[in-house]
């Protein structure tokens, strides 16, 4: 399954690490566009220049880890599509051009399911998406979650529980399922 990742699911670190960990495990094929990655870098820049540098390093690493993930299109192709927020049309266009099955976003109001369905696309929310992956690939998702939890503990110095970390990362159902 090919899934276009919106910038809003790439920027929060824990969410990104869970989603990309699942992709590295072969549970789905991630897709993004250069513009989506640039949105991530600009959002990180708001926290400071160091954060932007770190984000750009991560972005470079994604190109190595997922060489087929970047989808490019020209601006003229965007004229064929409509969304409530014109600033998101590039995501829809990239998903169509990249032959994706859906768009993974936390921004549900700007990606109405009926409009996406007209283009043969589904809309996935991050928590629901990973929960579905967990139901069909329990061990792989649990391994990814364990790795993310260990790294969060190492970097923060805090003794996070899986449920608390994933709740903070806007993946509460996953955290509950893994803690259960």
C-alpha cells in the first residue's frame, strides 16, 4: 500500500518515528513530495535554527532510506484538483501522481473523504492507520514502538511509559493497545 504522508505527520518526532519505523518494516510504502518535506523543515525552523538543521539532516536521511518515496509534479497539475484549503492541493496532487492508495494526515477538515474518494484515495488518521497495521502486523508494530520508546527515554532522560508517550504523540489508541 502506498501512502502519501502530509507534513503534519512527519513533523512530530515520535509520530514520525513510529510511521517511518512501520515503513522500514515493510508494512507500507511511504510517499511525500519535496514541498511536503520543505514544510516540515520550515515548521522546525520556528523552534530555532538548530531544529531546522536537524530536520534537514533527517530529510536527507529519508532520501537514502526511501529512495522511491519522493514524488514530484508540476504546478500545472495542481489546477485539476480542489480542496477546502488551496494550500493543501499539492498533497492531493502528489498522491494522485504517486499512485497512492491514500493520504495520511491529522488535518481531516482540509482533506474531505468524499473529495479524496473521487480521486480513488482514502484518508487515514495517524492513530487509526497504525492501529490497523498493529492488528495485521502485531509483532512488527510492537518492535517499532519498543524502539521508539527506548529512544525517547534515552533522549529525554525521562522514564516514559508507552501509553503516556504515545498519548502525548497523538497516538492514544496505539498506546492503549500496546500497554494493554
